[in-house]
């Protein structure tokens, strides 16, 4: 870029790139500075991490918001060549006792065949999912757009809003036991909430499981052909088409502030870059407000809040290169994009208690992804990839290196129980611990994949800290656009999209 950029975006995660695209499309000169020296994308990327020809997603792998995200729709990623793939079944929840409940996008099939052994559970699912289809647009409008989202709320009035409020105010266990009778069906929604740090008995904890379960029944858990990196690459292409640039290997160590307003950044190594109009941070909220901005520019209350910022749990990830598809005992799991290992609500609560207590779980809850079943670009002919993560404490008393392989063996054993013969297919395994995730991407502090805790009191106007829930910060012209801001974790680009819209208004 020959002139100073108008806007510098710190970080090329999906939210940073969406913000950059919107700002560049709005006519501003945009430069994105990314610490990673080899690729953009943050937790949205892929690499050959095990054997040549096996493509593994480094973080996000399934995209329930791919088609529902207003940001992605506006940027028309499919128009730029991105291809979303769906499997016949979107989410499968088997247990070693042979019981299983699954979700597909075919509502009738889910209700009549898939949603557990008890026909009344199928009927309850049909009622819930049909209602969700009618209100999804407004519910997403309410949850994803910049707060306060009065328009969608008013459109939901009064009965749909009451029904939604009843769901959101329940615990995962409360909602599930109210709706369903079999354990197989009951474990589905509380299991999905454990993608983040929300346990079955947590107050107001039903919302996340509800959203993930019901979006699996509409858009489904899509997979991008070619790997998660394709989504990032498409965003970068879109940005370049609008004249924006990405510079890799550029770690920002300081936001430069003049008269209470952001005027540029300093990189590791000392180089200073000026931004004529604004600075966007696709970083952690505490990293920005405690470390990148000098303390003298931060109100004491914000410093104290950030010092006590509640983190989510760590994530422990495993990638496998396999010589064939996983031989799940539950046949339906062989056709499912994602398989969840969690035996019962009590098992999920026990897991929650162990992780919260700082212990490695003895029966780790797993989110398991089978991308190569639907995308033949992920592995050489005949081969398959497998991706899984569990939630773990961010740190362990003796450090991770001593325990990582043994814990990965525990993960293998859990899959083997659900799929006898699995271990015999493993050609290579890569273990990724919480510190590995943080080394890859500074936002994943202690392996926290949720942009901080996702408990109810960390959402909406409390995210990342009241009253800065509309992307502005105490420093003028400095915006937070990462998943630490509303609406939080997941690849939907809405933190970046909303922040860019607010900044474009501010900047006139
Ligand atoms: C193991 C794992 C599995 C996941 N699975 C899913 C899933 O299946 N589906 C889903 O929707 N979501 C999933 N997620 C969550 C999802 O990936 C994140 O919510 C999302 O990537 C957040 O996007 P972001 O743009 O806010 O930040 P990030 O993706 O975290 O990117 C931030 C970027 O900023 C850069 N950066 C940070 N600080 C600096 C600095 N000082 N200078 C320069 N650059 C900097 C980082 O290097 C990084 O590239 C998963 C995450 C993980 C880790």
C-alpha cells in the first residue's frame, strides 16, 4: 500500500477479514496485519498435519451458520466459488449401550426415524423444529445483529417471544427433560452446549444447545470443499477485490493512541504504521484493553474487569489419518457429519464438573468430525481424515507435555468403544494441546475456543464488558471485532460485520 491505510485490522481471523471486506467495500483503504507468518484465517484454516495428502482443519470445521449468516450472504462467498457440502445426517449422538439419536435437515425423517428410540420424542422434535423453521430468521436477527435488536424482537411478539424466553431461561437438562423422554434424545441438546463451556445444569444454559441443534436441522453442519482454509481464502480474495491487503508475519504489540483516539499500531520489531481513520482489533478483549493499549488510556474499571476476565475451558484436539471410514457400531453415525460422544446427561454433567475442577475428564465428551466422508479432497484415495476435540482444563499441574499422549489414548479408547476396529485404521495421529492452540493463535488463550466464557452473564450486553457491547472501546476510533465481542464464538463473521457497520456510520 503506497499511502497510509484508512483502517488497520489487527488479525486475519474470519471476523477480522469480514470487517476488512466490509470496510474496503465501503471505500476505505484497509490493511490487515496477521501475526501468523504462513497463513491467514486464525482458527479457520487447514493444513497437512499428519501425512502428505491428508488435509486437517486446524480449528473450526463445521459451519452451522454458513448459509444463515447475514455477513456471508452479503459477501456472497458462494458466488466467489466456495462450495458448502452437507451429509445425509448432520449430528449423531450414539452411546455404548447402543442407543442413538440423530438430527438431519429432513424434518420428517428426523422425527419419524432418527430422533431416538421413543416415538413421542420424534413428535416433540417435529413440533420444536417446525416452530424453529418459522421463527429462525427473527431469532437469528435478534441474536446476531448489533444490540439492541428491537426489530426482530418486536416481530417475535408475543407468543414466539415467550416461547423463546422459556427456552433461553432453562438449563440444558431442564429443557431436554421437559421436551423428551428417552435418554438418547435428552442428551442431544445439552451435549451440543458443551461445544463451549456450558454444562447441562448451568442456569440459562439451554440457548446454545438449542441454537446448535436446531441450526443443524435447517442449514446443517456444512463443510467447505477443500477444507476450512477455503473459507478464509475466499474472504481474502473478496478483500483483495475491494483493494484491501493482508500482511502475514506482522504481530502487533501496541496500539498507538493520540488525544484519546487510535492513530496506528506498532509491530514486534518496532515498525510503526499509521491508520488515517480507525484501528480494528480481531484480538482477545483482555489482550487489547490490557496489553495493546497503554494503561493510561484505559478507565480503571475496564482494567479491573479485564484482569478478572472469565475464560472458557481449554480445547484438546486430535487429528487422525485413517485407512478407511470409522466403523461406528451405530450405522447412522457412518452417514453423519458430526458424531458426539456423551453417554447421558449425568455423564455430561460429570464431565463438566471434572473440567471445572481442573481435572482431565476420565470419560471425555467428544465432538468428532468426519469431513472426508463428504469431501474427497481431504485425503488420498481410500484414506479418510478424522477430527475431534474435547474440553479440558486450560493448564495441568505437571504441564501438558507429560499427559497429552496418554489423554489422546483415552480419546482413542472412547471412539473405539463406539466403533470397534477404529484403532486398527489409524495411520497417523496428531495431538494438539491447549498451549499448542495458543501458540498457533494468541486469541486461543489456554485453548479457549469461545472468545472467553460463554456463560449467560458473558453474553449480549455483557460481552465483552458493559457498556462496550457495540464494538467501540474507551479509545476513540478503536473497535473490537473478534469473537470476544457480541455475538461471540463460531464462524459467522458477525462480530466483524457488525463492527464494520457501526464504524462506517461513526466515520461518516
Ligand atoms: C479446535 C477448535 C474447533 C472449533 N470448531 C468450530 C466449528 O466447528 N465451527 C465453528 O463455527 N467454530 C468453531 N470454532 C470456533 C471458531 O473457530 C472461532 O469462534 C472463530 O475462528 C473466531 O474468529 P475470530 O475472527 O474472532 O478469531 P480467530 O479465528 O481466533 O483469529 C484471530 C486472528 O488474529 C490474529 N492475532 C491475534 N493477535 C494478534 C496480534 N497482536 N497481531 C497480529 N495478529 C493477531 C491471530 O493470529 C489470528 O489469526 C473452533 C475453534 C477451535 C480452536
